């Protein structure tokens, strides 16, 4: 059970590493926090992403879509404080 969870975490972290340069190019950053048992990826937004009106769209359209396409277990993405 624990091995599968860590494997999912590793896969999510690897996909976020692919996305991170685009977010950093806009002066922000994303931090992987956790994946819940029901497939919700929790991330923390940093830098220019904090308070940016586009950050929610970036989260939903860019990050969530990419994660769901590459990792079927991912159901959604949420930003946490």
C-alpha cells in the first residue's frame, strides 16, 4: 500500500517538475504538497503566482489538465496555503 502511494507521489512530482519552468518564467513557482487518497493533488503557489488573477486558470487549465492526462489516478488539483 505505501509503495503505491509513494510511487504516485513520485509520478506527480516528476510531472510538476516538467511544468515548473513555465511557471518560473512568469516569476512564480509551484510546490508539491501531497496527493490525497481520493486523487486530489495539493500544491502551493509561490512568488508572482500568489494573488495573481491568472493563477487559478494556470492551476486548472495548465497544471490540472497536464497531471490528469499523464496520471489517470489524479482527479483534481487544489492550491493550499
